[in-house]
């Protein structure tokens, strides 16, 4: 399993060097916390040129949370023999998810929406080739207004409490050291929790 995490380690305000994230202060008592990781090819598709990124941000003001946001983007080179995603049609029906774990225990899972097929022209062996990538994304946020939490999802959805039956929608609260694993879920196990599935094909991973 290959893991090459990108972790920002700039310390500010109330964070210590052990946090591994970014905290920045603003006038008026505001504070921003951010954790990021690059997602590198691993596991079932370690030899393929797939990649992605994940990010968590939290904004507070005078100790009160104003907004939280979590997003993940995953890119799959087409065709992907390891994942069985060969074209736009199979990409559109693929069930791609990101599983968040802490100290070896899965605590949240987000479903990524198919976003687009991106094509680029690259030079190879003195000639040009068209490289196609399928892009998937999840982008969810909490906004706090007058003491109420409003969950907004521009792409995908998240279940933030895998220990509780059903879907607990929201924004997963990421901590330093958490692991993000992007996986392809088999249709026959789509309704099962990660711990109960046996046919997942993990293909990207990173540590916050």
C-alpha cells in the first residue's frame, strides 16, 4: 500500500506543533482551521495514474463555529483496467466514495458525484495522445445561523456517524492523522456499511 501524504504544518493561534494543520487569526477574534491531503494511487490500482485531494476547513469567530466544509476530488485515468471503468458511460454509473478513518476505525463515509470527463493532449514517444480522466467530487458544508445548523451540499453527500444506523448527514470533522481512502463500491454491496463490504476496490489514499 502506497501512502504519500501532503500535510501542511504551519502552526498559529491555539494549535500546537502536533496538530499538523493550519490556523490563521483574523481581526475580530476569527480563527480558521484547515487540514489537507493529497490522495495517491494505492491498493487495487497502485500502478495506475489516478490521483486526488481532500480538504477540511473550519471557521470560527470568538469561539463560535460559523462554517465547516469538507471536500474531496478524485480523478481516474481512462480506461482503468483495475477498476473496470473504461469510458464515460461506466464512469457515470460508478459508485465512488471516500472513507474517513481514525486510528484504524472508519467514522465517516461520503459519496462522490460524477463531475465530468476531462481530456488533455499530451506528448508521448514524439507524438500526441489524448488522455481522458473521469472526475468525481463531494463538497458539503455546515453554515451556522442564529444557532441553527444548515447543511449545504453542492456535490455528493456524507454520513458522518457510521456507528449509528441510517445516514447521519453532515460535514465530517477531520483531525490531524486521519486517513482518507477513496474506494469503488460494488453495486451488490451499495447499501452496506464499509465494515460489512468485502468487494470494495480502494484506489486512492492520503493522511491529513
